[in-house]
């Protein structure tokens, strides 16, 4: 497990809190599945373009994104087959 310095820890704690609040808002509104791709991005704590360099030291995020998007595509195909 990687160790973060205090600045990195604060950054990721803040990012987590903001993402969790956004996710909870979607859950309460009952629209999580309507925004599935967006929820994946929130869940993975993807940084915006300005902050991307700060996230570059987390290469496994890209693998997780690929895996989750592949799962999402399978979900879309299965859902389409039911229609």
C-alpha cells in the first residue's frame, strides 16, 4: 500500500467527500442508474483536466476505468436484449 503525505491525504479525503456527497444526492433522487457512466467517474474519483497531473501517479485507475466501462457496455447490451 502506498503512503501519502499529509497534502496528498487531504486532497484525496476532500475528493472522496465531494464524490460521496454527489453520489448520495443521485441516490436520494433515484437517478443512479440513469447516470451510470457519470457514477463510474465519480466512484473512481477522476480528476478534471487541471488536476490530471496530480492523479498521474495512480496508474491502476486507468485499468479500473477500462474494466468498469467494459462492464457497463455489457450491461447496456444485456439491457438492450431485454427490450
